[in-house]
């Protein structure tokens, strides 16, 4: 089936468009937009004021964080299990990454609770620390 036959089969009355049916496709006289500008223009949050600054701020906070390997995670888990087995809740030295300031800090505080389901330890101060942020933990003397 030819193009003319298929168009007449689909559209019975094409007389109103006869003058443009045979025209070539129009070409743009403008240069195409660079991909980098196009992505920024259509990014969903590009219109929000300060969004990119907020992303950069959070990236700077986490730039100092050391992401532990499996061996380091096991070592911290082993230390916490040994502490959990103690008869009374001890005073701990915890070296942890503080998400608020973006650096590692050491806290000496009384253990309140170990929550394995939430993967957090609860102390008197600071209130709680994610186990994933702990670099080392030991019983204070």
C-alpha cells in the first residue's frame, strides 16, 4: 500500500491539508541547546532556590566520613555484643561520625539501651547513635 493510499484510507477528507501534505519537514534556524543546559532546564528541582547549595552542603558534611568495610563493621558488632553481655550497663567511650557537624567525635556516656532492630545505641548524651556511624566503642575505665 502506498503512502497516498494509506492516508486516504485513514483520512477520508484531506482536501483541507492538500497544500501542506507534500511539503518537506521544517528545519530549525537556531542552534540546538547544549545537553548540559537542557538537563538543568528540565531538572525537577532546578527551579527551587538554594536546592543545589543544600546538596553541596550535605556532600561537604559527608566528605569526611569513612565508610567502613565488612571487617570494620564486624569488629564494631563484636564489641557491641561483648558490651551487651555485661551484667550492668557500662560507661562507654564511643568514637562516632556526627551527621550534624560532619566530623568524628568521641563521647563518653552511660549506655541506656542497644537496639539491634533499629541499629542504634542509646546513651545519656548524645541521645542515640546509629551503629553504622560508630568507628569504635569500648568500656570506659
